């Protein structure tokens, strides 16, 4: 073959036919080398392909195998389609993968065999298929839960009717006999058992969404504060419950008794999940604006985006694996030997009955967090008495007086304040709390000092603004630390003006 010989694929007619196709077209010789392409193929793969081997356009795990498949194809070439109904991918010049369907058309020119390959990018179709599959799965799950809800509601209704006869007759019989009658103890036990069964029926009704709601505007922080007193006796000595209940939040339209049941159940579960010598349960509430994507992740795609009040209960207990998390709201599912499995399903029913959403986040060994969203009243319209928050500050100091002073000063200055009494607690609070702008931290504390805590906090957020504080001067206190634009120093004792000023500069990102 002379060097001036023109190949058939270089002819004007072949080029015209190749470029007329809206699909990506590649002409490949028997060795797998690409000898011709159209502009659609170059655009599809993000660059010129001439001289490349067809295996260069395949994922690495497929490229080696394809050499054998290509050689086998050329032994008995035939027109065929590839990728239809299969997970077939190609690789662009920048390394990104995309799903394709390919048509192979072999032909012979002289003594050489070639393959004309047409390539279609089916990313849109695959994406639409995945969306349809997800929607179908969600619809089936919704139908399944609706059916279970109807069944639970029906059972609870009939169950309550039976309990009226049992409880009513037991209480009436108790009135007809003397207090010292031998049967009185039996009647008392019968009434107690019936009342417990009635509680179980109420939980079933709550799960079904048919619980009796008496709704009114409520301040969630006030409600949690009241319920906190009721739960105090249930907290064992090895568990500490930490509350963050801000003032002036938007109200929610809710049934107080039902929300108390939600809160009590979540806190009780959190306490029971802790099997360590020292346990921490964190309870907080606040306001958040969520979009449709966030609601969809919570499995609440039917709710509207906007402003919500959240309740969050976290623990540092044993955590759950993905299998348990997937079943946690299932009616009658329980991980407790003496549980009936209706607590969390009832919680979910109550939340949904309030047009809200609930989600759980957990990993083995890392604890569990439940988050509840409830629609805020007058979303988007701040209450007149609602303070304008300039930022969120985490105060870390083992001295109660110092923490109290810093909290009063910063709250008066318009900051949202969270507290921790040592470095270990500070790291845990930081992990569990969103949007902390500044950490004001003492350097000398028990359990974990400021220097060690700073390293852990920096590993979580390299850009976090930290103000280190100490009774020693700056040179002695932080001689071993590398100063940067995100680390500041405030020497004790300090006054209110100095504290507010340095926090303000930290939030604004101003240089010292």
C-alpha cells in the first residue's frame, strides 16, 4: 500500500454519510483501532478519538475482557445491538462514565473487516427510569403503610370497645364489694392491665393517624421544658440529658399531649440505647428552612418546602445498623426483649398526623439521632418578640461562673449560645449541632483540654473560628499551637465589651 493511497473512509461520500447521522458513529478496524469518527461522536466523548483503541472508551473493568469479545465477534461478524436492557457504560475523554446503547454493523472492504458502531447516550432515559422505579417503590411503601394503618386503626377501635366492657365492669364490681374482700386485689390488677391495654390501643390509633388531636398553637421549647420535669425520674445516674431550648421560636399547631408522647418516647429510647458507663442524651429544638430535596431524603416528599420547627434527640449509645434503621418505624418491630414495637410507629403516626416528618440517623458505635419536623405557623413572618440572632457560639469552659458570664453577655448581644463543660463534650456537641459559627474555649479543662479539643474540632471543620481563652498570657498559653486566621486568643479576666468585640470579629472573619 503506497503512502499516497486514499482510504475509503476518507472519501467525501463516506464522510457525508457519517456526519449525517445524529448518533455518534465510529469506524473500527479488526485490531480495535478507531479509523474514522463523526462530529457527534467527538462531541459525545469530549474530544477526538482517531487512533484510539475502542477499549480506551470502556471502563477499566470491562476493557481487558472486551479484547476477547472483539476477537470473537470478528470470527462470526453479524449486525447486533448492545446495551439494550443492560448496564453498559462508556468512558469520556475526561474519565466520566455514561450509559450507552451501541449498534454494531460489520462489513468487509477488500480483505479487511471493519465495524461501523453507532453509539447512543441513554443517560436521560436511565435517569427517568430510576425516578420511576423510586416513585413506584415509594408508592408501594406508602400503600403498605396505609394498609397497616387501616388495620391497626380498625383493631384499636374494636379493642377499645372491648376494653370499655372490661374496665367498666371491673371498676363497677370494685364499688360493690368491701375494700378488704379477697377479690379486690384481682379487680385492681384487672383495671391496671386494662388501662395498659388502653395505652397500647391509643398507640395503635396514633400510628394509624386516627388518634384524637386537640390542636392549638404551641411553643415547642416550652412543651419540652415541661416534659423534661416529668422525665427527670427516668434518667439513670450514668446518663446526663443536655437540653438546648431557645426562646422566641415560631409556634406550631399541635396537640400537646401527643407531642409529649413523641418527646417522651424518643428520650426514653435514647436513654435505653446507652450501655456505657457515661452516657449523654442531647435534646434540642429550633427553626429550619428546608427545600423539597431535604424533605424527599426524609421520606416526606409530599410535604411543602418552607419553614419548620425541629425537635432533635441524640444519644451516644450503641447505634444501629442499616438493616435495623430501615425497620425502626415498622409496627411491631422491636429490638427490646420486652417491647411491643409500637412506640416509634406511634411516634411516626403522630408526627404525620401533624403534617410533619421524622427521620433517624444512626451508625453502630456512633449513637443515634432522631429529627422531627413540624410546620411552623406563619412561616416566613418573624414574631415581633423574636430576637435577631447574629450567630451561634459554643462556650466551652469547666467553670460554671465563667460560662454563665459569657452566656449572659453573648445572649444580650444577640448571639445564640450553646454550652459545654469540657473538650470532650464540646466535640460531641459540635458534631450534633448545626451552624456553629464560633467556639470560645478554655485551654485548661478536665477530661479533655482545649488544645486536644481544638485538634479534633479542626478535623471536623478546618475553617471553624475558634477563640482560645486562658488566665495565662498568650505567649505561655498557646506557645505550642500554630496561630492562623481562624484562631484567636482572649485572656482572662475579660470584660463584656472585649468578649462581644472578639466574637463579632470572629464571625465577620476580620483579621486581628
